[in-house]
C-alpha cells in the first residue's frame, strides 16, 4: 500500500502565490485549488484544520491566502493577535496593523 503524500503549509502558501502571480488565477481559482488539495485522500495536509479555517477567512476577506494562513496559524498557537505592516492584512480578524 502506498503512503499518503505530505503537503507542508509553506507549500500551500507558495502554490497560492504562483497561481496568483504567474498564472494570474482569480481568488475563486485559488480557493478551488486549495480546497481540492485538502479533499484529496492520498494527501496529508499539515494542520489541515488551520488551513480550512484560513480558507474560510480567505473567502470572506480581501486578504491574501498567505496572510489568512499566518493569522489562523498564530491564533491556533495561542497568539492574541498577529502584527503586520500590510494594510490589507491588518483589516482581517486576528491581525493588528503596525503604523
């Protein structure tokens, strides 16, 4: 029996970035790719529950997927908030804009 593949969180961040920057994928396309990866049974996504939470935030905000994943991973780690210099990211729940 073949073992499941492992996908690290940074791979998902890089996937979203390449889709957006190189292939000019829409937010909906990025959403669909990340969700598809989460649903493939032969893959084990690191911290899948955090990725699902980040994907929901990505869908409901204007923030980049990476910012959503950072915010949700830090929240899961017990952080009260995540500091950022990114104005768009600073508007999502769990992040505070440093100015």
